[in-house]
């Protein structure tokens, strides 16, 4: 697929072709339309470089499902209880 941004619009937005591609990848990743691997492949950036681009845009570097988040919370609570028992 080829996307053409007219020069006058690119000039107005003060964006280069590369910057537009990175912006597109960041927004598609944020919308959960592509994976981080796909985004880095699209942009040619390393994982760390891509994550820096996300941070610059105040976008999350990772997404976890509600189920994964609840499992993490449950594990943290169980660990806290275990530590509490050990310190008693």
C-alpha cells in the first residue's frame, strides 16, 4: 500500500515522510491494530527506539489484557500476604 501525503500538507504539519511513518506506526500500535514487532518492522526502529517514540507521544509502551492485569494483582497480593506471614 502506498500512502501519499501532499507536500503542502506535509509542510504545514512540519513532518517528514519518516516521521509520518513513525507516527502512523505509533497510532496503530496504540489502537491495538498492529503489534510492537509489526510496528518496529514497519519503521525500521529497534524495540527500544520505538518505545522511546511511544513515550515521546505519551502513549503506553505495552498493553496488557484485563485478565493479565488481574492475575498480576492477585500474585502481588499473595506475595504481600506471604511476606506479612514471614515477618510475624
